[in-house]
C-alpha cells in the first residue's frame, strides 16, 4: 500500500517514481538485494536522473534502498536488528493506543469498528489479499482516531512499512488472512467493551503473528537478510 508521497494534491515526477518503486519493493516484484539503475528508471519515466536520485533518496530514508557511491543502488536487505527495533517501537505505541481507545470508545466508534470488520470479512471471503493490506492500515488508523491520538498512526505506519515486505512473503506462502481478521475482531470487541488489558493482550498476540514468518523466511531465504553484525 503506497503511503502519500507528500501533502497536498500537487504531484511531481519524483512522487510518481517514488510511488512506483515503493509498490515494486513492497510487493516484492523487486526483491531484497536486487540492483536498480538510475538510467533505467529515468528512461522508463522519460525524465532526467535528478528526480530519480531524489526518489531514491526518499526510499533510502525509509530503509527500502541502499545507496552506495560509485556502486549500484540495491533494494535493501532485511536487518534483524532493524526489524526488532521497528517491532519494539510499534508495539510500545500501539499498546498505548489500545489502552486509550478502550477508555474512549463510544457507540459511534463501535459502529466504525464493526464496519471495518465487515469490509475485512468481505475481502477475506473474496480472497482479495491486496485489498486486505489497505484495510489493515485502515483498521489501525481507526483505532488511533478512537484513541484521539491520530498522530500515533504516523509512527505505526513508518514502523509497519519496514516489515510489510515480510508480511507479503508470509502471505505468499500461506494465507494468514483468516487469523488476522480474527485478531482484529478480538481487538475490536475488547475496545468496545472498554477492557483495556484484554485489548492489549489481543494486540500483542496480533503483532506476534509475524514471529514464525520471520524465522521461516530468515532460514529459507538467508540472502534476503544482511549478515549478522553488519
């Protein structure tokens, strides 16, 4: 899922290149370690190299590209340390969001959560994995809004995007959508019941679903990961 490249409606070639490469990397059409060329991307979009460099820089800032002077730019490999860091930050923020949401949830908010779950159930029944990714973001945004800390979603999004490629790899090997929808349902029910600790427990379980995926992928696709100690 592409996050807005910049505020406002005005777009530039940098935005277009950023969005294109973000999707290619996030959906694993470009895989960890793949090399990409400024010249090739510039030719594809019919632009000079400067907007490509700017887009590359933005992607590097969110840990999706590795830019090395005088060497080929490549899709950044996963770092176990960075994954652990991102998950710690996200969990810390999200648990506080759930506590606040459970305290503040009203009837209108409960209806929002129910509607979100209905949309997730519909894409689950349709087997639409791509649509589920967007609804996953929407669900967590809704929780932040209920908690009245909408700015927390910026942090969650930034950290979530760093491991989304792992989620794609996990879903490519086995569908976890039913499990994730049930997790969301458990979170929503606890929030609607104003049960903060149950909401937090459900949230922790939800975030832990990636543990097995990370272990499996690091074992089966070691070339996708940076060497230990790097």
